[in-house]
């Protein structure tokens, strides 16, 4: 799919379509009542909801109540009307109950090679596989999930244009990027770039353009982690390049569960690819064709509702996912894989084991 809109307004409309209608791209939505969760594959309803979210100047109105990582969560999603896309407003209430905490359950009969792994049944809240799951480890770009939540919590105008500064390319360590100083994208595009492509300057620019600036953003990240009960977590930067960004696998499960209440994060982390039209008055305008960093999302072989990968030397290869297999939702956290093959091997091992898991 190629999007080459002529104006920034056209680009915003193109961005929110994103290929979300493909059945191969799972946009997992918590739905139903009591102890139920259901995958809603892409389609007209999913696209309409995404349009409502991204076309509002204040995105905060479209963010559901956040799961605090514990017990019962009642989620309300109110979609505001918008003359460009909708003639009426609608309000949907989603109630999902997680019973129990990380207790013993029907454990998956598998072994994994990664340093730390946690898998929970998202319907019961019970652990179904753990390996070194309570010890803090570097999380690399898994950090960007927290970055996205803090950005969205602020309710900022997603259509506001942001220009990358030279300082956005300076971090705790060197990292490659296809972006350049002077590149201009709106806030929504920067968020999509950070979540789908894991571009570090995009994440840095989002934090720099936060109310109160960069330092206020970092404080908000750690405050959010505390609110979610992530007792082992610390965030030192918004990209994940800082090796001090750490959390246990079980704490990252809490973060992923909370992120699942943001429809923007669901759709952006499971977007397979997108052609960005990048404006730059100094070096010229160009098209940046970007692909999702997750091979599982790109392949479309598994129903994935949230996904984020990460890598720095200290963290190894990492991934977090939310999925639904064999009619049961699950959250998977993998940290410290020694190679990409190990990371995806462990992920497929878990997914295949979930597919054969006994359900009641």
C-alpha cells in the first residue's frame, strides 16, 4: 500500500487508514463482559474507531480507562462525533475481569532460551509460564510502549507538527536512524514511527514536545510505572537506548495490559508497514517507507493485538505481545534473547503451546 498525499491534512487521513482493513492484521480489542475478551480483526468498525480517535484534536477523549495491572478493570470508551468521518457519537463500555494475580495455573509444558519470560492468561490473570520473571532486566525499546501511554495521557493535539532537532539524535548510545534533523511530521506520525518502526528520534521528539519538556516527561514515565504497580521498573529515557531502563517480565505484563486500553497503541503497534511523507525545508521532502520491526506482525501468521520489539547489547533481543490463541487471550514477555532467532523461536514455541493448551 502506497500513500503519497499532497498535503499534511491528506496525510493524516491516509495515516489513520494504515491498511487496518486487512484480516491478516489483528487489531485485538477487549470486548464483551465479565471474564471475556474477544479479538476484533480489522474491518470497517475498526477503521471507523481509529478515525474517530486520530481525527480528534484532543486524543485524550478516546482513551479508555487504564488497567492498573491488578484485579478488576472496568473500561469505558467514548467515541466523539466528527464531521469529517461520523454523523453521530457512540459510546461503548467494555468490562474485562482478571481473576487472581500471578498465581499457579495450567502451566505451559515448554522450555525457553531467553533470559526472562512471562506468559499470563489475560482472562484469568494467572501465570501460565515463568522464567526469572521477577528480576529486573534492561528492556530496550519496549520502553516506547510507556512513552506512547504518557504521550496519549497528555491529551495533546495529534495533528500538531513536530520538527526533529539535532538533540533528538543524541542519546545514551549511538543508534542508526533513517530520519534527519529538520524532518517534520505531526505528533500522530511521530507516535506511529516510534511504535511501528521503533525510530528513536521520533520517541525523543515526543518527549521533548511534552508539557514541561523532556525532564517532565521522564518523571511522568516513572510516575505511570508506579501507578501501574511496576515496583521493579525504572525509566531513564523515552527510547530504550538507556541501559538503566529496566523492569521484570511480570511488571512488563502489567504495562502491556495497561497499554491494551489505548486503541491507538493497539493499531499502531500492529501496523505492518507505512509510507511516510516527510517534509524537510533544508534537505528536501521525501517518502520514508517503514516496516514493523516484528516479523510475526509482518507475516500475519498469528493474531497479535499489541506488539513491541527491543534491542540493545545489555538487553539482548526482547519482545512483548498480546495475542489470542485457542479462544483465550494471553500476554507474552520475552527479555534477553541472545539472538533474533532465539527471540522468535521462543515466541513461536509459546504461541504453538498456547494453541494446543487445554481450555475450559
